[in-house]
C-alpha cells in the first residue's frame, strides 16, 4: 500500500463531493483560524507589553515614590524631608546592591519653542547621566551632559526625536534628516542649546513599516510620485513610545538653578526631587536590595517613612496573568471549534463509507486488507482535516488583517509559525480521531456483504 | 491434486428462524487450466458458490483447498492476499471505481500488492492493450460503453497474473454481440492456460465451455459432459 496513492484517492473522494467537503471542513477552518488568530493577538499583546515595558525602562527599574507619612507618624509630617539629592548621594554610597540611582527634577507645564513652532514635551526633566541607563536611552547625534554642564548649570538640553520632528520637521515630511545639535530652542522662554538627540524609539512593527516606506519612496523616486502620506508617525506605536520620543532633558542643576530655586507656584524654593529611579544589580536580589535602600533612606529621613518602592513586578505579573487568561479562552474557543469540526468530519466519513460500501467491497475482492481500507479512510479524514487546517491558516491571515483594521493599536497581532504548526498538528490529530470509527467500520465490512449491498 | 477442491460445502442462512440452504453439501474439483461454467436458475446458489470459490465468502460447513492450502484456516489477511494474487474477479455490474480513471482502476490490485509506480503503470497499460483499450487510459468508467467497462474489469482481473479468473454473469448486462466479444476474451484466457470459471444462467453461454457444473437448489445437479469435456481439453501444463 503506497501512501501517495492513498492520499490521491482520498483527494479524489473529497473532490467529488466538493460542497459537502467544504461544509465539513468549515469547523476545522474556524478552529484553526481562531487558534492561529488568537495566538497572534496574544503574541501581539505580549510584544506590545514587552516593548512598552522596555520603553519605560525595563523590568529591573524600581520607582522610589513619595507617600503620605504613615498614620502613627502623623505628628512628624512637618519634618518629612521628601526625596532630595541627599538621598541620592546616600543611596549611591551606601547601597551597593543598587546598580543605578537616577534623580529627576521634573518641570511641569513646559513649552518648547523654536520660531513659530512649539510643543509640550512628554517629559521635561533635570537629570544626571544615570538616566541613560535607567530609561534605556541611546544617543543618535551629539553628546549627553557632563560634569561641567552640571557644575555650571549650563543651558543645554538633549531632546527626543519627536521634539525634533515638530520643531525642525520630520524626515518623512521634509525628506531630509535634520541634525539639530547646536541649534537653540526656548524652554519656557529661556534659551537652551541642543547638545544631543536620541534615536527614534519604536515598536518592531513601526520599524518595519518605516523601512518599507523608505524602500517604497526609493523605488518610486521623484518628488511628485503618487499621493503623499499625510499622516504623521507621532502618535503611532502607542503612548509609551510617543512619550519616550518627546523627551527633553536638561542637567539636574540647571533645572534647579533656572526653574526651581526661584520658587515654585507658591514662591518657595523646592529642592525636592520629583523622581528617584533605581535599578538593582540583580533581579534575583530584589528583596535584599530594596531592604538595603530602605535602611539607607530611613536614616536620611530620620525614620520618617514618607517614601515607598514601586517595582514592576506587579505589572509583569498582571501581564503574565492577562496573557494566560487570553491563552486559556483562545484555547477553549479553538478547542471547541476543532471538536465540532472533528464531529463533522466523522459524520461525513460515516456517510461516505455508507455510500461506498460497494466500492469498499470491490477493493476487498481485489485484495485490499482490512488495514488497507482502514488506512484509506483515516487518510481521507486526515486529508480533509488538513485541507481545513490550511484554509484555516489562510483565513487567520484575513482574520488578523480584519482585527488590525478594526482596532489599530500598537499590539499588532503577530502570526507565529509555532501557532501555525501547532494548529495543523492538532487538526491532523482531530482528523485521525474522527476517522477512527468510520475506518474501523469500513475495515470490518465483509467483502461479500459489501458486494451485495444495493 | 486439483487446483480447487470443495468437500461437503454448505452455506446456510438463517432468516427469522427459517433456514435457507444457499449451498447444500457441494463437493467438486476444478483442475488447473479448466474452462468451466456454473449454470443454474436464479436463486439456485451460483453466486454463493462463486464467492466461496473466490475466498470472498466462507462456507458454513465443509472445506475448500486452493492450490493445496486449506482456506478455512487462513486469516483475513491471507485471504486478502489470495484474492489479490491468485484470483481475478469479473462482476456482472463491472464494479469499477467511478472516481478513478481506466488505468487507475486497473492499477488497483497492484497497489494492494505493493508494486512500484512505474511497473504498475507499465503492467496496467499492457493489460489494457490486451483487451484493446490501450487508447482509453484516461477515460472515466462512465465515459465508456458497457462492453468497454467490462473489458477494463477483465484487464483489472488479469493485471496481477492470477491463475484463476472468476466471472459472475460477465455478459449479463451486455447485448449479444458485445457478450460474444467478452466470451471470446475468456476463451483466449483459457487457451493461455488460466483456469476460467464463468457463472451464468444462460445455456448458450455455458455451451461455450468444455465443462458445465449445474446447480439446482444449492446442490450440484449433474456434471454434464464432464468426462467428455475432460478428454477434449487441451492438456495445458500450468506452472
Ligand atoms: N445474505 C443472504 N441472506 C439470506 N439469504 C441469502 C443471502 N445471500 C443469498 N441468499 C439466498 O441464497 C440463495 C442463493 O443465492 P445466489 O445469489 O447464490 O443465487 P444465484 O444462483 O446467483 O441467483 P441469480 O442467478 O439470480 O444471481 C437465494 O435463495 C438467496 O435468497
Ligand atoms: Mg447471482
């Protein structure tokens, strides 16, 4: 018995009942499409969350937050020092389990202006060079701040590419990549010199689209070729990337001297930092590292616990949980569809062997063994299921396209080969199982009854 | 030793307490190379006998030996192999597989005996040329006339080079002229040394064969002209 012929005969059988086979396959098509589609959506979610996580500084970043003084220390609230450079220095010196301590003095309601163009940056803060490692920034042009800038409170800044796009023009609009280093811009009316610019942060999907757009414009060379794309990229790729791209950093001291020391809204100079971000040396040692940091802080704060740590553990856990739930529900839907598909196939195979009793009898008269007949029926069932699976994989591409159109987010569904292979294997298994009963029935047919059957 | 030896074969059906003896204590021998017809009225048990001869059916009582092997003791698998290698069937209603074309139908027995693709194709084409259908390889059964379909069935029966050809009313569905063509084919096969057994209720057809076995009510009635036929038979040595 040769498998190739068996498959060929199976295909002929399926082809001779095109419509019936199509209807039968539908269950499997749905099952596979939902399996592949679901896992693509989940993969998209996963990617989106991971990318956003990295954009926000990675999983090992811990925020040192302020908190209201606890109830039992209420009477000490006046003496609560808030988070200051004292804490930063102390942590850097005395908490060796911390890798990075990055202070930030955020400036609220800043408007960046150049000529007639202006923008409110996603983040504007005075920082020290640690911020690069903390928020995973990479410079594209120029340099970051050095001790001299810090010391002199120089009026220099480093900007994200989103700021450049607004103030100087985006490359996809004006056609050239502008290097803004050395240019002057105004921060709330004070002149600052740009000394550096970060690279563009974007999701993998956006990166691909940009590459494609670039290649397209190259092949379609010429200024007036086709309608120009009007939509900017600013908001594309989700909030996390947008906000990271529209950063403006100035030296910490500059923020203090030029914006804060003159007094905040109520006119009092405020040396408190708005953020202290820390990174631990080793995620495994997160607990002891936080304990160490807490001890140091308790000292500098005279035992007043007006601070707390916020790790990304919760986010990571909730991401994992969401993904697990989505997987489960997707799996259940796909499982039910495949089950229904399997029942459909079994049903149609039973009908098919009833119609073919004479043919089966003839084959047995010609020397087919029970095993030959069994294999033939199972192969047919599997071929039916696999055709359904292949159609389903095709359908899942449509499904994913449809989902993208329906809700264009940064969590673009990604069809993974693993999901495809898995669903095809599942379908084959469904085909085998669905074919078993009909195949046994066919194999057991007595050749003589099969021949007499009218 | 005869090629086929039937001893006290009975086939009994039970229908609601009633006992139907489709075959009743049949004993007979068929030698290698014989050209035999089994004749009798409708319902007499001819088809039942042929099915038992062809290992498609097993008797309720009695024993058959084919080529020295006791069939009653063979497993299903062995029976399938015997049907495949030693016996070629031709049916009244042709029993071609409608979804396969002519060559593919003829290739079928060789698929079950595991002959490789190229040899299979060559042998079926040769077999089809033998029945003068070498030019209709790609036709579907329903595109052929009844006579052509029966010739395809004969080509299929021959393709594994079996020693025995069993045909149940092979001309029952054909007009007289076509029937004669088919009969001539069987005669030629017999002359080539094969054992050919024809089942028919038509005495004219039975007249073609040297030996006739007449069945009535499940019993062998007379063995008309058996001795004579036996003498007239060409002594063909069959290997
Ligand atoms: N499966 C069965 N169950 C009950 N009775 C059966 C069965 N098969 C055959 N018979 C009976 O056995 C007897 C012989 O049948 P068989 O088909 O061998 O006759 P036949 O000689 O071939 O007739 P025909 O010339 O009409 O084909 C009939 O009486 C038939 O009713
Ligand atoms: Mg009959």
